[in-house]
C-alpha cells in the first residue's frame, strides 16, 4: 500500500477536505483493533511496543514488550477468556491502575468479546453497578500486590455478581513468588498471566475474529464519580478515530510516545495504544499512578531524555506542574504535546511553552464520539480554538428550538450547540444487558446521524472549533468529569438540607472545582463547615468533594421548576475572582465584579483597578484561569 495513502499530509487548514477526496474505505485501515495488532506484529515484530515503568523512582528499569510479544500475549489471554465462557457479545471488566499486563488484557477482551474498563477509584457499589449493566461475567483486576484496596473491591464485586472468574494482575516487574489468592465462593480466581500461559500464543482457538461493526468496548462517561452512562464503541469507531488522530500529528514510526493517563480513560486507549499500534510507535508507560504520581515530576525531564520521548498527551493540570518543574535534562526530542479534557488557561500555555520551548496542541472530543474530533495544528495555534476538525468527521453548530426541539443549522462563525457526524459516532449507551446481548439506546443524542455534544461552540470557515461553554452541567476537575447530582444527592441526605445545587468554580490548577449551594429547613443551625465535612465523608470519590458549601435562602429555579444553575456559576466565578484580586491587594468588593453570559460562557467585567495594583498583575493573575474576562472600562468583546 502506498505510504501516503495511509498517512497523507495533514498539517494545513485545508488538508481534511483534500484527504476526504479519497473514500475512507480505500485508505486501507485495519478493520478491527485485533487486525491492527496482527498488522503491527507482522510489520515490526521485534520493535518495542510497550515500555512500562514499575514506578517513577525506577524509571530506568522497565518491562518491555515487542509487537510480536504483545500479539502472543493477546492470543493467550483471549484463548483463556474464551475458555472461561466469554463470547462476542459478552463484556470483560477491567479494574486496575496501569501495569504491564493491562494493555494486552484490554486488547484480548476486545478480540474475544467487549472490553469494559472501569475507574478503580470508584466506590465498590458503583463498580458493581457498571459491571452489572455491561453484563460482565469475568473481571480482570489489580491483584493484592499491585493495589490491595482495588483487589478488595474486586473480590467484593465478584462475590456480589457471582462472576465466573476473577483474574489478578501483578505489578510491573514484580520479583519473587506471588501471594496465594484467597478464594471467592463460586468464582474461579487466579493470576491472569499464570492461567493464560496454558493457552496457545500463535493463534486464536475456536474464536471467530471480531468484525468491524462488532462492539469493542464500553467506556463510562463520567470520569470519577457516580454511576455514569456506559458508551459503547465499535471496532470501526476506535480504529478510525485512532487513525485520524495519528494522521494529524507530526509523528512517524520512529517517534516515542509517553503515556500517563489511566486505561479506563478513552484517550489512553485511542492515543497511546491504538494510534501507536497503527504506526509502529513505541510507548513508554508511567507507573500505576501515572500523572498522579508526585514522584514522576521530579524525574520527568530525565525520563524524556533517557527514552527520547517525542510526544505526550495530558490534561492542563499536568502541564501547569511541569511548567514549574526544574528543567534538568536534554528534552530536544520532545516536539508534540497534546492537551485536552478541560479548558487550557492562557497562563498555563504561556508558562509551559516558555519553560520548554514545546508548543501545546489543544484537542477536543467526547466519549460519545469515541475520543477526539478536533486537534490543533502544531505551530499554527489559533487563539481561543481547541483545534481543527479531524478528517472524515463533519462538525456543525445548531440552534435547538426550546419549544419543538427542532434543529436549525447555523453558518460558519455562529455560536450554537456543537454536533458531530461520521464513523466515530457511537452506536449508543448500554441501557441493559440481556440474554441476547446489550440493548443500546442513544439517549436522544443522535439525530439523522448527527451527535448532539451538549457543548456550545463556533466553527470558523477553516473548521477550527472554539468552545464557548457547556450546555450540560458536568463539572470538569483536572480532566475528570463529575456529575453534580452525586454531590447534590449526598447533601440532600442531611436532615437539615432541603435543596442543593453543585456547580463548577474556576480554579487555576484544576480548571474548575465543585462548590455547592444549599437551602436549609426553617430554624436549621448547621454551619457550612459541618455540611462540607458531611458531604466529604459520604460522597463516592474524593474528587467530588466540594471545596466550599454556601447556604442561600433558596435554590433558583426556571419557570418550569428546574434548578437554574447559571446564576450560581456566575456567583462562584465572582467569588473566585474576588478572592484572587483581594490577594493582590485590590480593594474591590463583589458588587464591582460583574459576570454575565457570553456566548454560553462567562465573561468577567472588571472595573479600572486601584493604582496600587498594576494592570499586568491583574492580567497575570486572571490568565491563570480558563475564563473570558476584560476590564469594564473597555469595549466589550
């Protein structure tokens, strides 16, 4: 196959249109993730595919797997899963931080059935609900050496669901004998690698390989809390999205990727597993804590130099920390740094780029469109844009009639609800698992092939997307989605709380953090600090604990009685800006900081500042936040 047919040039604004002149089915893409694995093992059998670090401290002592070895690992594991009863419409749960065995386990699950990775930080009851909805009968989990707490959750869930098998993963590079696994009544329990070793590595045994239209994975849409929706992905969804991302970056088969995101995050699968699999790239994986490992940042630049890291993908909080990390190594190999999942504050971009000389490349996507739908062009940043649409994905903005629900297409440059169409749009959410397999439901999000994203945006004539707000209420803390209902429901269990609403408050490190507003019963004497402790102790995951609880007379509602959160978000923004300016010494009260909706986002209007605080100080302080803001004395933009 001609090289430029699979990897056409995609570094100019007009390139997606040129690329789309060739039908997608003539590009020669592998049909499934399994086909992509076989192709990689055939083309680059002895090339390192995965280099997995045991932890940050021991980054020079990884476990390395070639593409051929990865194929053999997937065959053994897929044959084991099949022997345990996994079939094409059955899901395999994966509950583990990253370890050397996990990528192969996930690919094997997709080869024989459906992979269902779950955030191991979720409360046990939420893990149980997700696995039950997906119909998982086999669970691959972190073993007791890798993460004792996750293993305890896995045992509890395996017992509650009466699973057929619970397979334990070991730490990367773990030496010495593994501890015996305590049995779970009625469940086959064992170490994945030990059990898989008894099965053939050279082929699939009595397993029909997956087809392009088969389901490949379930990904839950709410990163850290609650019991979120399960979005189903087909093999076509994943292969096409991985290819469009890989084709839109300035990387080649010699590039070395760094992976620090957990594999329950769809970005980790698409960008750091499947994309490199298509292009033959080596991926260096962080230890089990990934970017959450504080020790990683002390050695990060040395790690880049040691492995010749070319590219990385992370959330804004990671780049904020790296911008302040002493540069003590030669990082000249690093030339591509992708950022997404939450808004990028201008100050973070400026600080990282000035510190490293590496430009940040923003991207945009959502789980319902597999992963990525827009990506910036390195060296051609457009202020305010999160990237240009990817090839074979159509994007538009629409105005949705509030009375009829009718869609009205908007012209380029007009602000509206963003919609996406193309081969990456998911087939639906898993509504339930039946004896015939999963029942999928799009939840009303797809109309004539177009997916309503819930994000408010504008698209220019070149296909560059600028997000201006979110039509949905999700709080995005450091790239993790938090369902406000989780916080609200927890607060409502307090006997003196009659109403609650949680919103995102701007934060210079995490992008935004949850804060809560509550109304109390007449005569209630509970203090905000007590409510803060109440919800922190009971909410399902630490990231969902609100930073602040504010007592108000009543939660505002719309004309039809639904909570009206825009005013609360504006209030939270006012409070954050006031605190920031007060820290500078600016003598300005809340009444002087005006917030108003601006194309679906928040615009902060500031008065002329006091003489003792310079304009540069105010600009530097507020540019740490992902906000639209300006001085009230200037013409509004």
